[in-house]
């Protein structure tokens, strides 16, 4: 074989990395609605966000300082969630402040304070609506109805029961294929073999809203990670003996990988095991692929994430049973 | 009265007496005669000079007799004449001082067969496609087959026998064809360049105008070695991309799209055994070490009936047998990989072997570069390496029998953190072929082969607490026999039959050490195929030659297997049936007729028309345009119906200046049925209901291919232009509308140029221009959980910018020293001379610092890329 080392090294790096910006004009497609709705067995309220699609690639320019574009929000829609036990809940715009418990963890003890909390990012100006009375209960089915002007959208989501987490531990283990070590949260639970299950595994650094359906509590470095790690039970063993919770990280973030996996002692994290239906599993798996797309020709042709909302809307309506534990 | 009659009578007698008195008895006249490569006419002139005899003959009647070597002293003229005229159809009669030369027999209606093997004198390698001609009043010619065998049946007579092959000196010798006999030929190489001499060149002189076949090309291994390549490594599959109608789906890779077909539609054979994954390092290198190869032929579209099993093309690669005259070693050393080939006789002129090995460890270099911070490869634990081994043994068992045993094995390890840091992939091919040639009689040649192919592939997930090993394999065994029957020079029949057994494991997972996974395995898929073919080549009058054939295959998918039954749109299972081992689950019959007609307009130009149908009973489930080694091959079953295609081709061909130049133009149209594609976002991981993820459809394509080639002279090369369109339509994809595949390129222009500057210096250049391929871009964007995502509508609706580049290379051979056995050469090449950053891919993805924004980015492969290398042989 005849070649210089330099030549092929450059070539191979180029195979995956030499990129430059491309000026792409998406034309003017018809506007479609995007719906994001979730019901869970955690404490309510639950939220539905409605936005419009666009042909814009998004905000160009410098790193934002917390402002999220509000031009895509759809306000004034009729949003109704009903369950199979006769409860019908018409959603309302979220208030600016709500009185609820906030949690903290000190010296191995969980403590809470009742106070006024700002919803901040989950505001009506960004297209959010919240429930008022409905509860998420495992084994039941929920129905979403949205009416915007003359258009109507429906979706149905079953809330599958989840296997209960036996325990969670932070263990020192190999974090990267190159052998570097660090701490990872590991989960232990019994996996029912006689049924088909899909799971999502997540962890949160901020435990202030510990039992509430995740609202203001955020995933650390949320701008750089996608906290939707999905698992299919196809090859899971009957007892899961330390399945690590992973995050989907952008290729840029890989440069400074491991930042999110830093767990200072005494600082607790919350690990959540959520159940998914097949629709929800497929949706999150596809958006994770979009997230990881780096132009490699070894990846499949990209396609839209399949939603479960009829009427031609994008997005997902899902109902999930969550088992969660604290670990420090 | 009587006295008047007497006078003329007496006069005649007197004259006669006078003549008689001078007439000489040729049985008594002695001469000394020396002839060197003389014609019969020259011989007669010499005898006339030495005697008072005069020869009387028809010039045309003796013209064919030349090349006479004769040396005798003091022999009678009678003996000389007997010697000279033996083995000819002439006889002499002495009338006075005149020797009259006449034909002895009328042209006999008896026919004889001349047959044999054509080999290279230096190495004993058989020459494939050499032209053999017997010339007299008419010319009869043929071409040697894949084993160097030829057979010509001609009326009994004297002829000139000639044999030619590009790169070798033409052979011409008189032949007396009065009895059927074997005539083995050895040709001498033309070039004196030592390094070239042992390389067996290919492509006989039978011109593209004559043969009744369309869409075929042969590439000389020596030409492949001269074409400048990325990384400086000569590559069989990448060289084919410079030919018309053949393109790659992505730059730098070896996956071929032939006439708009996808890369799984090419049958790649190494010594007749199919190779399922012909590439190393994810398509960057092909799996063939050119040092071990003899010949590469590609048949596009309508291929001869003896080949079958794929829709688009057949790439027939033949290994060298090994020098049966002397030992030889050749190789190359490089930082990226090294090669070594050793060949030689086991029993001189009877048996020989060749062993060839190649090893590469690019990962080691990347790791070294990364650890000294020269480059950023993300980690110092990359693993990118491969090896391949070729071995061949052959022996002559008797005058009629020859036996060959060839084996190939190659293996890749691939973990490149830059590309996919979650898994280590491993894959490898092994092929073993055993072949037996038998010459039943001079007209009937048979080859029986037993072929075995094993392709296994796997990956290991790394550092994930769900770590497991996924693996799959494909094993195939074929027994077949091929016969060439030269009935007479107007009719040639090739026929054969065979059976193939195949066993596929589509997927299996096994837990790793610290695993939370269990072992899961999909059902094996077994199948068998029984096939037979007939290929008949017939000459009708002088200008028309028709080749028609039929290949018939009976395919059956076998148990043991659990077979599901699905609803109408294959989205759900409604039933399942268990089939025990060996029971037929589903069978299909495929008949593949082929016909090609060649009409000679003049002796150097022709028109051809062809139609053919091809079947393919296996399907590659690949979800990317280039393909991963972990893509799965599955045989046809109840839901995967066999794919088939119809192709129509027509072409015009002309050679100029005694074959120095050749030009061809071909038009084709093809339609394919039962092609498959995946649903959007298909789930193919360990899916035992994979049929729910597949959608069947159809494809069509048409195009124009033009090629102009210069074969002879110090400057040579070719120019090719292709205009093509390929489209597919699958219900469930792209809103059921026709869409182009990623490898559809409208225009494709290639120029390959080679110039021998001096005996030691050789210069090559190639230029490629290609219209952009197709990619899928989003229709719009939307927000979900404060991250911007994309939604799509059209598949492959966007065309990338055009691609073009220029490569050059120079080969400089060390001074040839007669007594020194070691010969070396330096190769300097520059890929992409004017540094154009051609678009390799286009994608839209989230801005890593700002997830509510997406960015469109273009990936380019490489700019200017120089390399230097050293080759040796001894």
C-alpha cells in the first residue's frame, strides 16, 4: 500500500468532520401545528404546548441569555384532556406564580418548603396550557382534543405501568469507549419479561420540584444535551442489574464531555424511570437521531418523527408512569 | 500422302528428341539448398538458379506456404521437391525441363479441430480472451475462455495460424490442419520492462465491434495500477468507476451503482465465488489485492446466461495462478499498509502456487497522532485495521485435466471514535473454490466448481451497561458445472447447471461481561437454488451474429423457521406457522431470457441490440446510501418476492486504425420490479418481523453511455460520458411519488490518460466531473420541548452541487540492472490537484450551542492530497 501517513489521517478526519456552513433556503411550506402534551403519574399540573412550524432555521446569532422566541406560540386554542373514567379537563393558561412545595436535600434528609414559585419558561406567551384537575393513573387511557380556529386535532395515549425502581446508585465506571472513567447513575429493577415494555431513563440535578411533573426544574446544560434516553426491553435480562442512565449529547459537546456527569458529593440527583408506549418510544428515538445527525453517509435517510396526533399536526401526546429515586 | 503426315510427325519426334536429349532426370540431379524462412516461391526460384529446370505454378495456389526452413547438401531435386511439398496439398510433375506444380486433392469436405491452451511464456499464466485465428481462403477465429482454452473447427487444409494478445508479441506460424490435434501456444511479452513483464495483461484483441455482447468492459491490471488513486492504493472497484454507466454513490467509497442500480445489485465474483462485502474500512479500500489478480471484467445489464443472481452487473475477478516457471516475490511497504506476494512453481511447468497478503493498521497511526496532539482523533484507542490473504494452488493432472484450489480471507476491525464511538465493528469474508477443468474432446471443454462463501459480521457495544455483541452471518455452498461446446466455427454453445445452498443468520445478540442483556437470536433463513442455463452463439452469414440464452432458476426458502402472516399493509401479524427443517416455505421460479444481435456494418463497425431479464433472489437490507458492513442479506421469502428487471440496450461500435482507437455508444432502458425500501424510521434492530419495516416498489432508469478509447501507443487512455436518470417508486415513501435514489447523477464524465514518457517514467492523469447526487432536506422546522426539530416531506428532493476533480500520478522505475534481481519503483500521486472541496453530504442539525436553532452544513471529504510510495519485486 502506498501512501503517506499524513494523507490518510487527513482523509479520515475529513470523512466525518470537515464541515462548513451551507446557505439553505427551505422555501415556503404550508404552516403546520406542533403539539407537545404529557400526562404522568407525578404530581400535577400537566402541560400542553402548541406552536406553529416555520421555514426558518431558527434564531441566528449569539448565545441567548434566557429568552426564547415567542413568535411561534399559538394562543387562544381550546385544549381538552379527558380520561376513561369520565374526567374531562379543559386546560387553561398557566399563571405567572404558583404556591407549591420546593424540596432540598441536606445531610441525607429530604426537606421541603411551601412557597411561591415562578413558572418562568412555561408561560402562556410561549404557547403553554395547563391542566386543572385530571390525574395520571397507570393503566388508563387519555384523550387529547385541540381546536384551533376551524382545525381540530385528536390524540389518544395509554399510560402503561412502569417497573418500580428497586434502587439507584452512583458508581464509578467506564464512561467512554476510550476507557476514561467517571461516575454514572445506575438503576436496579425487575423487568417483566412477559410483556413488551419501552422505557425512558433520565436524571436531574435540580431536585426542587422533586415529585412534580417536571416543570421549572431543568436538566443541567439543557441547551447542550437531550435528556431522552430510550430503552427497548427486547434484550433486557429479567433482572436489570445496574443499567446506566445516559444522555444524548451533541457532537460539539463531546469535546467537553463528562461535564454533565460530574456529581459532587453531597449534591443529590433524581433518577427517573418512565414508561413509554410504542408511539412515544419511536418518536423519541427518531428525534434523538436527528439530534445526532452529523452528515455521515452511514446513517439512514432522515425522516419526520412519527407523531400520534391526527389531523396532520407534528409532535407527540404521551402518558407515562414514572418511578423515581434520589441518590447522592 | 503418307509422306506429308510423316513430316510433322518426324519434326515433332525430332523436337521431342531434341528436348528429350536435354531433359534431366530429377532423380539424378543433385543440389545443395539452404532456405531460411522462405516462401515456396523463393524456394522454386533458387532451384531454378541451381538447375536448368523451370517451375510452372499458379502463384495464388502456393502463396500460403511460407516460413520454410530447409538445409540439405547434395540431395536429388526429386527429394527436395518431395520434402518441400509434403504436408501440402500440392504435387509436382516433370514435363521435360518443366516442373509443374498442381493441387493434389480437391478441397476435402472433412473438418478438423485445432484446440489447446494459450499461456504466457514467462509465467505460464493462462491468457483469458486471447484471439486465435486460422487464416487461409477464409479466416476462422475464436477467443480463449476463462481458462485459456480455445477450439477451432476448420476444413482440412493448410493455413496460417496466429495468436495475439495485448501486451504480447503476435505469434504467426504455418499449420497443416489435416488431423484434429492439440496446439498449445506460448506468447512472449512485448515489453522489456521487467516489472511489467510478470504482470499479466488482459483484454484480447477481439474487438468490441465483433463480440455479440453489450455493456462489457475488461480492465488490465496494469492499467488499474497506473490510475492515480486517493491514498495511492490501486483499487479494482474504484477504477471501474471511470467507465461509462458505473458510478459511486459517494466519493471515496467502493460501492458501485451500475446503470442506476443500487450497490447490492452487483454480483462480485472472485474466482467464481461470490464476495458479499467487497470492501475494507467502510468502503474506502476494496477487498482485492491487485498484486494477486489477473483479470477484471464487468458486464452491465444484459449479461451472459452463465451468470445470474443480481440485477445490475457482474464483476468477474480472476486471480493469477502463480508463476509456473520461476519463483517471484513482489510487494510494497507503506505506513498505512504493506503487501507481500510470493509465487512460484511446485513442479516446474506442471503446478504452481501464489500467496498474497496485505495488512493495514490505520487506527494505530491515528492513535499515535492523537497521543502526541498532532491531530484530534477524539481518543487514542481507535481500532481501524484489516488484513487479507489470497492463496491459490493449481496443477496439471493430465493432458486433459487441470485442478485449481483458491482461497481468500479478509477481516476488518473498525472503531473510529470520530464516526461512532459506541461500537466496535468486525466483519470478514472467506471464499474457497475448487475447480476442475476437463477437456472431453477437442470441441468440448468442461469446468466443474465447488464454491464456498462465508460472510460474517458483528459489532460490540462499548462501555454501555447494556453491552452486547450483535452478530450475523451468511454461508453459501455452490456446486456447478459449465461446458463450452464448439460445435463448429459458426456455432458455439455454453451450457451448465448447478445448485446453491444458503444459510443466513439475520441477527443474534449475546450479553457482554457486565451486561443487563440476555441472548436473543432471530431465526435462520435457509434456501436453495437449482439453476441451469444455455447460451448459444450463432453466426448467420457474414455480418450477423446472434447470441441467445436462457437461464432458469428454481428457488425455495426452507425451514426450520417460524413464518408470520401479516395483514394487507404488513403492519401487524395475524398468524404464524412453524415449518420443520427442510420443508419448503415458499418457492419461486425465474426464467431469464437473453438475446443479443450484432450486425457488422463494415469489418470495423457494428450495431448491436440486446434484451435481457435478470432475477435476484436475495436482498440487502441497508438503511444508508453507502451501507454499513452490518447491513443484512436475506433471501426471498413469502413477503420478499424475488426482484427482477428487464433491460433493453442498443449500441453502435467502431474501431479505427487497426484497433488503435475504439469508440462506442450505448443506450439503455431498464425497469425493475419488487425492489424494496425501508419505511421511514424503520426499526431493524433484532426485528424478527422485519417484513413490517419493508415496503416493495419499482424502479426504472435510462441513459446514454459514450466511450472513446486509445489502446495503442505511448499515450493511451479513455474518455467516457454517461447521461443517466434513475427513479424509484415505493408506496409509503415520498407520498407514493417517483423519487431519485441518492446515487442518481445526471451527467458523469471521466477522462483517464496515461503517457509513457520514457522506459522508466510513466505519467497518468484522470479527471472526473459528475452532477450532484440527491439528499433529503427538511420541509420545515418546529419546536418540541424547546428544541428545534425538523420535519420532512420529499425523499431525496434536493440536488447537491456538481462534483469535479483532477488527479495526477507519476511512476518512476529504478534503473534496470541485468544481474540484480531486485527491482523497485517510486509512485508519486496527487489526488484532487486543484483542491476543490466537493460536497460529500449535506445535513441539517441542531446548533450545538443553541438547541432552538438548526444549521445546514455541508461535509467535504478532502482537499489536495499528495502521496508517495515504493513498490518492489525480486
